[in-house]
C-alpha cells in the first residue's frame, strides 16, 4: 500500500475514532436516548478542530500532542460521567475548580465508578506502555510525521467549525443544561459554558429593588397581623440537628418487620412533623444545607456557598439574629473546620464559637470523623454547660456517620437486611441510617436526662438526598420502587423530614404544606418570639403560610422549582418542562404556571444580588 494512503499514517483518524468510542460511553450514561447519530455531527467536529490544529502547527512530536489532547478530552468525559452519577447534572469547569475536595471524599467518589467507565482509559494505558518500547516510539514518529494536505485540513477545519457553530447557536438559549449538552455535544457545551460565563453580565439587581416586600410579593406571602404560635417558646434554647443524607421515605419504613429508624419514627409521632419538606442544598451538599438553614438565602448557581464571594460578607443569619436577641451561638461537627471552608462559613454567618475535630478527636472513626455516638456523647455536656449560663443558646449539631457511600463497619450494624440488599448502595444506606438513628436515640435520651429537652426547641431535618436516582442500577431501582410504592424519582429524592419539638406542646402533630430548608429560619424565629422584620429572608414561617414557591439549585436544570403540588423540571424553556407530582412522582399536566417559573428565577436573582452587594468583612 502507498505509504501516503496508509490509515496508520493518519493519527487524526485513529484518535478521532478512539474519542468517538469514549463519547459514546458518556452519552450512554448521561442522556436518556444514549448514543445516536446526532453524536457524530456534534462530537466529531470538535475532535477534528483540535487535531487539525495539531496538524497545522506541530512539526515535531505530533503523536505526543495527539496523546495529550486525547488524555485531556478523556478526562473531561470521565468528569462528566462521575459528576452526573451523583449530582444528575453536567460537570463544567466550575466543578473542576472544586477538584481539591475530591481527594478528601475519595471513598465517596470512587464508589461511583462503574467498571466500564475505565474502558475509556484503555488506549491511554496502551500508549503509555508503548512509550517504553523504543522501536514502537520510532515507528509512531515515522507514521505520524507525514503531513496532511493543507487543502484537506482547511476544508475539514472550516466544515467542522461550521458544524460546531450550527450545533451551539440554535441551542444556546435552552435552560436545561442536559438538553443543551445533548443538542450541542458535550465538548461544545463545555467550551460554550466557559466562553459564555467569561462574557456574561451578572445582571445584578440594584439594592433599592431588593426588599422583604418584593420577596413576599413574588412568593405570595401575606404576613398575618397576629402570627399563630408567635413566642410560644420565647426564651427557650434552640438546638438544630442536621441529619446526614436523611430522606423522608425512611420515616415509618420497615423491612422484614424491622424499623429502619425507630427513634426518628417516635420523634415524628410525639412532635410536629412536616412531611412535605425539601432540601435546598447545592453543589456543597452538607455545607450548603448549613448555609441555607442559617441564612434563609439560596446557594449560588455554579459553586458551593462556602467557595463563593458570599464568604467575604457578614451575611444576615440565624446566629446573628439570635445573638441580637441575647443568645450565645455555637456549632458542632466532628470533621475539621477547614473542610468545605467552614472557617469562612462560620465567620460569614457569625457563630460565636465552633467545635470540630480538634474537640472530638478521631475516636470510633466513621466517614470523615468520629462517629455520631461520639458526637452526641461529647456534645450534650457542652450544651448543658451552655445551658448553665444566664443567657439562652442556639446550637447547631451536624451528624455525619451516614455519609455517602455509607460504608459502615459491620460491628455497627443493628439490623439484618434481606440478601437482595447485600453489596448495594441502597443496602449500605439503610444500614448507615439505622446506625445513625441508634446514635440519635442515645442523643435524645441524654437531652432528656440533662433537662435540655424540656428547656429547648429542638428541630431535626435531613441535609440532602442520600440515594441519587442517577446512581442506582436496575435492581436497586426495583427495590426502591417497592419501598416507596412507585417509581423512585425527583420528588422522593429531594423530600427530607423536618421535625420540631416544642416544649410548649401546643403545636399541631402534622404540617402538610410545602416547605424547604430555606423556611427553617423564619419558622423557628416565630416560635421563639424573635422578629425577622428587619432581616431579609427568602423563606417563610411554615406555621402561618399555606402556599409556597421554592426555587431549586444545581441538582436539577436551571429554572426548576417546587410549588404546592409538584416539582417542575425545566425543558429547553418553560413550555416543554415537566411537572412531577409531590404525592407519587407521576407527571402532571398542569402542575405549575409560567408566572411561578418567572418568580422563581427572580427570587434567585434577588438573593444573589443582595449578598454580592453586602460590604466585605475586614
């Protein structure tokens, strides 16, 4: 064969073919329709442009540059795969900026890897092997050294560029990032996001337009002249307990006659239970939940709150509100305060003090620190010490043992699940939550024995989803459907419990109105008789409002929100979005309105604009 026509002398064809196979793996995982013919006209042109640049400008070491380009694009596809499996959205450069966190949650990250994901690295391993074989290196240099026709290169580059523009521009206005990536192609979408963000105006709303009245009007909130339960527990301590990865389907759940969370079930029966309550966490998950609950502001769009410019501010918050009303404030967490930049978080929201790994040590290590048993055992004496002071206190206590991927030591198993749960994410989750509930039972006993239970408003809530629907295999999805009574979906995944213990005993047993973590601040402030009139907040007092509108961030496409009947998930725009019933995750024809869609986006913009315009702290 004529050497000039030998395909082995055309690395552009070889590497394009290899990357096409890798793109097919990514499309199979991320997009509902999987790989299809449109992938050819969205992904291949990007490869051709990159490789054409190498052909144009790399006179020497051409094969090396091909291999580097191949590696970088492979890493992008791998990041997209991994990110989608947990978050359900497309990773962009924003996520890569948090890559340092991956090393600190390594076990959680590695658990998401399916064996076939590693297929996309096979060729790279093979090339690395050849690099140590001199005769093959020489042969690759010879074959890669031939120059492509400039006319062919120019034609292919121009045609590929035109196809990329044709894929990107008609779809740039789509709000659903997954649909946008599918229409544009994954690599085109990644590049478009980078360029669009660099030129996009933040569209900051002027401070004069941001007020509580504006927020309430968008949400339909009408503050009663005499709010129900205002000051019911005035002067009592406030203890807020954040439960790691705790979802609402666990409440009352039995498997083979075994209660998974018997202590939380008892809490639900004896206190006030909000059964239609949802997480507002974003990319920062646990730390984002801390931020939302303590501020009643929304998390930023493209990054965890603790990595945002918000951390430079003195953010209006529950700790500041309680401090202004004579309370001492503290937060308790067995991990290092540096993790997820909590040092900045606690300064921004104004806690008086914090307790972290330096206080708890590393005894009985589970997940990222000492176990929940250690957390609660060492926390209650500190709470009792705070209670001995003349002023009341606000304490936040953050559990952590039930953290993804839920690898609990077998010695901590308190129940025995059926065989079909063995070695599954769902089975591990149930074991971890059962243990967390066991530790919670000890905490409740200690609170009651110390007298704190009768002298404190104590609230409990889940921080974020624990069982991502995107991670489950077909067998686990069937198991989940048997547990929740229907196909497991968004409304189950984001539904978390919220439980309020009031020493007064005057609150209703069940509250079924829609609520979210954004609402905790004004709800507990009402019970404690603390006015929020002069502190901007985006939540509402759930004891005095019957309707709600809750914008969602990050885990769903931009524009998604929760209302009184459904979770709305954005399509390319409002009109082709889908409403999922809060009761059974079924699709609703008329579950939302475009006015709610517009209001939800305005609320997010008001929150972001207000926080960015706060003065920086010294």
